C-alpha cells in the first residue's frame, strides 16, 4: 500500500473514533479536590464544593441520625417533560430525615456549567447558609453535609444566570418540611403562569381582551398592516423636507470626485429611490384592494 492509502485509513480511523467518543459523552468524575478550609473544595477543572460538613453537628442534633446518599442528575433532557423550561434536575424533590449526613452525587450531563445549590441552612455552620456543588459537564462531583434537626423545606437550584428561571429548581424536605417555593416544575404553582392554551390564540385573533388572563401574559396586539405604509409616508415627507440640506451636502461630497464616480453614485441613489417608490406603490395598492 502506498503512503497515501495509509494516511487515508488512519484519517478514517481518527474520525470514527472521535465520533464514537462524542457519542459516548463520558462523565468525568472530579475526585481530587483541593481543600481550602471551611468546607470549600475545588480543583483546577472547575469542580467546586462549598459548605462541605462531615462531622459538625447542627444545634439540637445529639448525633448523626444516619448516612444517606442521593444522586442528582442535571441536564437539558430532563426539562423536556415540563413545557416552557430549558433545564431541569432529574427529580424536583428529595426527602431526608433530620440530622442525616447526606452525600450528594451531582452529575451534570450537559456540556455547560450547572450547580446544585441549597439555601437556608444555619449560617453558623454553612457560609451564607449555603451548600453548593458546581461543575462544568459532562461531569460528576460529590459533597457531604449534615442537615439540621428542624422540619424545613430548602430551596435547591442552579444559580447560573436564567437556569433556575428556565426550570432548574427543586426542594429538599427535611422531616415534615415547612413552607413551599413557587415555580418548581411539576411540583408547585408557577409565580407567573405561562399560557399555551387555545384561549390565548382566540384572544389574539378576535382582538378581544381576554378577561381571565393576567396582564403579564397578554400578547401585544398584532401590528396594523396600514401602520407600515403610514410610517413610510412620514419618512418620505421628512425626506422631501430634508432634500435641500441633502443637496448642499452632496455638493460638498462631490468635490474632488471624478465625473464617473458622480454618475455611479447617482445611479445607486436613483436605484434605492426607485425601490422605495415601488414599495410605496405596492403598499398603497394593497391597502385599496382590501
Ligand atoms: Cu445550570
């Protein structure tokens, strides 16, 4: 075989193997994290744990009641069952007994950054009341915390801009829980409901105000077909008034130009004016045809 044939075979092999690798989308596990103290761990590849706590007991817990592990998956594909969302966790609620030592394995399946961020923890144990896992995917990262004794519902979300608003939101319920959060996909009511129902379409076509819809969900009225023509006429009028100024401008502009350049310039200007005139004629014709 010639050198050239070898090269082609090698190239084909490379293409096939890289395509296979892309299809597999291997989950990288971030295990070797550097401990920065106060439960803050990170590595140079963007893996981060904040609020790690394996041994400090929250107030009221005599001992760790038990060890639990949950695996949370994050990705665009989990949002598909929730209309109007773009991102989601595979589950929207986790239930844990008080004083449990909880290890969260967070698997980000997207090729972007996601977080599993829990809020409302006691600040004497958790900086800013947060426990937080973060990684650029596809990757896996794990962290551990001890949940307090009180019955409480904790907000969990991804804090990357717009990810929570687009669906990456859930809640961790300790004991019986307490309180609810709005807009958790499939779980709680939306703070601002989206509307994909037929009433919306009916309201738009009949141009009658939909009484039942909140104002925030109201669509803008469809632009009137005549408004374009109106704008154009105003523009044309302005253009005519401005012509004397334009002429003096042109005189200065043509200084030093050869006659050929002036002719080309004029031809281009003439063409654009002609196009506009045609456009005007067509819109006027359409208007009267109705
Ligand atoms: Cu995210």
